[in-house]
């Protein structure tokens, strides 16, 4: 059993490795940013550089819904907590698994059985999406941490 877990951790292309990298980056961000309120009203820097990251792999760029670094910090921290603790209760209620099964049942019963039969294709599609999103979130957490260090070092966030 130990051999299996060490093999999984060594593979840099595994989902667990990508998840661990994001969680490590978010933990580093959380440990580095000692006073998150300093991030309030500080606009996200380099909208052009973030747009170039968003255009990676010819994917369309979506404008950031976070208005400042503080909101971005809270978003990254919230996503990390959801990954670590799971989606216990959401708007619909129940567990994440119950929500997923309930969401899929009407499609299968509604005549879209062909979509439900291609579970491998659906899995690979969503796995690819997870890799892309987690990679981008890791870059954003690292960027936020580095920007905080740079700003605090220069004292420009101190009022």
C-alpha cells in the first residue's frame, strides 16, 4: 500500500500533485499575508499579464469578478477550504455527491442516455478542466503572495 501512494505522489502529472501544489501555494499565501486587510482597495495588478495567462491553450479569458486583492485572497482561501473539507452543504442542501447524482438523473431519464453512457469521456473532460483551473489558481495564489511581499517590502500598502 505504501508503494502505491509513493508512486502517485512522484507523478508530476497526477491530479493529487496538482491539488497539492495549489493547496501548498494557498497555505504559503495564507502564512505570508499576515494582515489581509492591507489588501483592501488594492486593485489587481497586471490585468494584461493575467489575461495572457487566461489565453493559455487558446482558452477564452474571463474578466475577474474580484475588484481588489482582498476579494481575490478570500476567493483563493475559500476554494482551498472547499477542496480540503469538501462541499458539505450548499444552496441545494446535501452532500456534493448527492448534488451531483441529483443533477445528473434528469438528463439520463430525460432521454439523454447517450451522454450518460460516455462516462470515460465525461471524466476526461472534467479532469482536463480541473487541471487547467487548479494550475491557474496556483499561479494566482503565488502571484498574490509575491505581490503582497513586494508591496509590504516597499511599504506602499501601509497607510
